[in-house]
């Protein structure tokens, strides 16, 4: 538990880099391991020819802000209500949630060239308020046996023209929109690769999207460019007579991977990809048990089908 009081607010922008004024009542974010670089900038050295030795003052520019944090993975509590974390995935290059009434909510990557949503965030350390606007980022995830599953986010922001950092107390945040997760274990989690149920230690991955702040003449924004989803699977090694993943490594064939986590309607989260390409396999030991480590890529076929996230 943090010894420093923190309050984090986040809200999707309707107009790029225009503060939508997130509130503690509606937009509080339940994070963990939150870290904020309040201001990052570039110092341009001038390279002056002077009659004396020593450093001279540079020019400061390309101001930006970076937030990294994790959010627990759980449903919203209702099968047709998007979990609050989908808003953050949307600002990392995923589509807006696609809701099927009384059934499910789905989200996948945006098509190339589509406009990426943006995020404004306020964060307080004690009573120091720091503001970022126009934020876009990249994400990863981790499902490890015996632990709480979580998203990891890395966002870049622009700074507002005024009041980027001020002394300002925060209101008590309302966190009821963040449902409680369940542990990753046999009772709550099912996992298969190419139809085979592995005895899973962990399933993790990352979007690996390129994110950069661009400050040009007449153009200042955070650009989220292409992504290339990678995954790491650690499990007890099956007998090759039962399931031979080495043959899939050699062939380069696409195979499906699926994780279903949760058992209660409204708190079930599902990952699907039909285009896992295994790129490396290692065999290690864990307590004298052979463990297989599968590293791979989630590729696309005819559309943005590299990864599909469903809550239901």
C-alpha cells in the first residue's frame, strides 16, 4: 500500500488535447504501481563559440508527460456494460467497445489509418496535481497462476498551456465502477493453445505499439503508430506424443490461442486469437518439473483479427 495519498482520474477526450475535465465522482481510476514523470523535455544545446570554458544555457522544448500504471482485469459486473479499462485500451489503439445487448462486449485493434482516441489524466501526489492531455499509449497484460491478472499501460501526454502542475487538494474518488477481480487458478481460468489445455503458469503479452510525441510547426500531438502483438506462455511441458509444439515452431503455422477467465456472468474476460505464430520454444525446470516457454506473435489475416477481447 502506498504511503503517499494518490488520486488518479482519467477520461477520454471528445476533442483532441482539449481537457474534458475528469471528475472524482465519474472518472476515478483504480491503479496500482502508478508512476508519473510530471514533465519530460529536450534541452537543445546551442554550441556557441565563446571566449571562456564551461557550460552555457540551452533551450528547452518538446515538453511532454509520461504515466505508467497497472489496472486489474475484471468485468464490469454486467454482461453488456464495458469495463472501465476498455476506455484506456481504446486510447492505446483499440476500437470503441462493441456491445451486444444482454450478451457481451467486444474490442479489437483499429484498422490501419483509423483515428486513435485520446485520454486526459489528472494525478495527485499528496496535494500536487499534475495534468496531461492528448494522451495515447501502449499496453500489455499478465495472467499468472495464483495472482490477480492485470493490464500494464504506458501513456505519453502533452502538457496543457496553463496549470500543468499546481498545488490543489483532491476530492475523495468514487471507485465503484471497478469490479473486484478473481485469482488466476484452475477454478477460474481456462487456457488452450491449438486446442490443447496446457497446465499454465503464466500468459502474458504486449501490443508493442510505437508511441511518440511530435512537436512540429503547426502540429503538436501524441502519435500512436503500428503495433505487433507478442505473447509469452509458460506451462508444464506436455509429452510430445500428446502435443508437439515443436512441429508448429518448425512449420510456422498459425494456431488459435484462447484464455477464458472468470465464471460469473458480468465478470468473465476472454482473450482470443486465431493467428498465433510460435517463434521460439525453451524447456526449463521449475521444482524438477519440465516447463515449456512458448514465445510467439499474434498476426493478422484479412482484418484486425490479431486479438479479440470479450467480456460477458
